[in-house]
């Protein structure tokens, strides 16, 4: 005999296995692991230290921005301007450092430039009520153009007195692990906690889930949106600085088309383009899967021109997967 | 009561602190109050069940009940959401409402009655003085209508004033003590239910009767 109390106390999932296997993240992670295993067997070069180091570093950049993108997507928006924010932040730090500014001053300045792009996005979306797609498409164009103006469209490869420090921060490694990976790990950890355990994270999902309900219950939706686009731009700015140090030179086509890869990583990792769902860990796993696929194309001798095909297919399949799931429930 | 476009929902949103009134004042227990946002109104004991229930499908029932006023715990300088307490309190509220609603489940997978329970539980969180229900019986089955009317009576027995916005004459006469009629943004009647009749109210809504 089940009483009302029993019913209320019951959890939806009977065991941790059914809980874990109901998550898209779990299956994407399995896919990434399987891809890695297959590549280790099929090629001699995948499981080498050198290659794994490269994979780790490459996916870290996409992963960092994908975490920011996940916050925007989970709130029901989209940020197309991240690729341009990357180049703007990289250009600000390289131009100012070339002019003799120390790293510790140029770094916050680069982040500030990125943040301004995000705040502009957020204000236009939240206060002017413009669609995020249009606003960020505008800043996508504007921020890259600003980077071109800043650098006069020249390549910058001399970062002034702190040159070696920037190269170390972005391209160096400690204990055999590249620095961007540390940044990614720290960011993923912090944002996972923020998503789950703070009001900000809870309200973010509420806005993405039902914006009207969020407004009616008194959540400061407009301020939230500005901060959400700010976070997204900050992650892009951070990645821009790290990429400048990794590449050792900055050109104005840095980060071009990156927004698509980042959106794909977020969506594969479980961010719902309709809003209300997404987690930081998923963005990281999504980015990892994309990088492993890209790496495998190179190692298996397949033209890298196929990469766009894979990413495009991934986005569509991930969204289709989501449709099927919702259709069933 | 009032026809579509009479201003019922707008009035609800003014009382709930969503819109500022263009003229006039709001008094709670004879004290004039001004609300700048829904949180102000909640502090004065005013809670609303919105027509579309204003639920977030991707959040759990407990999270929805506490939306915008989550209970927090401190760990040194850090503050985090106390899910255990939210689930416990929400479970207690569902028990009060006699609803088989699991606090940890996502609202997306719930029935119409359970969703109603979540929206109503939200209003009971802070021991309100006034609960406003905007068309709670518009989109649910006959059995659920009876349940909602039961809940309204239970709220009344707890000393909570319920303002019921409705189109459905039997519901209104079934539970109300006093009936007010709006027509094109104006109050045309406000009288005791037992001194009025469905015919009179219908006349007031359509304008066949000027005022009462």
C-alpha cells in the first residue's frame, strides 16, 4: 500500500545507472572514449605523447569558449560574436604589449575589451529587446573590424618586454600538461558549481526555460542577461589571450568561424538551443569529441576539408536527438 | 469577473507588483503600499497564481516553488542553494495540498493537476495574506476544477483571502463571498455573492446592466 507520503518522497530515477544513462553527456563521453580507443588501435601516432599534448591544447581553447557559450544557450540566447571577441582581445593584448605595456596590465585590459563586447550584446538584447542572433551578428562584424583598426591589419609577433611571459602563459606547460588545459579545468569546475549551486545558475536556467515566469517571479532578467553575455565574452577574451601566447603571433583572421565549432561543442554537450538546459562539463566533453574527430581526420589521412561537414552534421544530429527525446516525453 | 479585455489580468499584475498603477493607491490592511517589483508585493503577503502558471519546465517542482527566493546556506564566504531544505519544504506543501507531486521531478513531465499544485504551493511558501488566482480553472479537466475549488476553500479556512479571476460563473458562485465586475477597465459592481445572481453578473459583464 503506497501512501501519499511514499509517492511524494519517491525519486524519479530508481538507481544511479538510470540517472546517469539518461544524460546526453554520458553518451557523448562514451562516444569520445570509443573514438580515442579506435584511433589508438588504428593509428600509431594518436596515442603518442606529442599528439595527445596537441589535442589537449587545441580542444582547451574551444572548450573554454564553449563553457561561456553554454551559459548563453542555456539562457535561451545565442552568441555569434565569440570568434571576433577572441581576435579583439588577442589584438588588444598584443598591441599594448608591443607598445611596452607589462603583461599584468595588458591582460586585464584585453579582458575588459572582451567584456565590453559582451555587455554591449547583453544591453542590446535585454534592454532594447533585440533578438540575440541579430545583435551578436552585428558585434561579430564590428569587433573583428575593430581588431583590424587596432593593428592596422598587420601581423603582430613581438610582444615587448613581457614577450616570454605571454608565450609561457599560452603555449607553455607545467607537469607535462599545457596551460590552457589548466584554465579549462578550473573554469569547468567553477562554472559547474555555479550552474548547480548558485542563484545565478538557477535563474539562468529559469530564464532559458520560461522567460515570462522568470520575470513574474521577480528575477532581475535584464541584469542577468547582461551578465550572461558578459561571461560568454569573458571566456572568449580569455581564450584570445591564451591563443596569442600559444601561436606567438596574432593576425586579424584569428578565431574566424570559431563560433560554429563552439556552438557545436556546446550543443553536443547537451546545451539545448531552445534554452533551459546545459552544463559546463558537457561543453568540455563536446569540445573534446570535436577535436578528437578533427585529429582523427588528419591522422587517418582524410582531407581536413571534411571537418565542416562533420561539425554541421553534429549540430543537426544533436538537435534531432533532442527533438526525439522531447517527442517521447 | 469581466469579459476579455476588461482589464482583469492587468489589475492582477498591478497588485502583484509587475506594473506600476498610473493612478490610485494600493492599501494592505489599511496601510498604503507601493510595489516596485513582485518581490515587494510578496513581502506584503500578496501571491499570485498566473493564468499560464508561470512554471519553468526544465526545473524541478521544488525549484519552481522557490523560484526567485531560493533558500541558501553559507559555507564560509560562499553561499549555495540548499536543495535538501527546498525539497523538504516543497514536499510538506504538496502534502498540505493533498497532491501526489514529487518535489525532485522536473515539471516538464507533470500532469495538469500537478502543475497547478506546484503553482499553488509557490504561493503558500511565505504564509500569504492574499492569494490571487488568474483563471485557474480555464484549461483543466472537470475533476481538476473541483480539486482547485477545494484548494481555494482550504486556503480560506486557513484565513487567506483568495481573489479569484474567472470566466466560469459556477466556479465563482461556488466559492466566493464577494463578487466584483470589471467592464472596459472600470469597476462596475462590487457586492456580496449571496445578494447577487448569475443573471445580474452576466448583465454587468456585457453592459446590459450599467452598474450595481
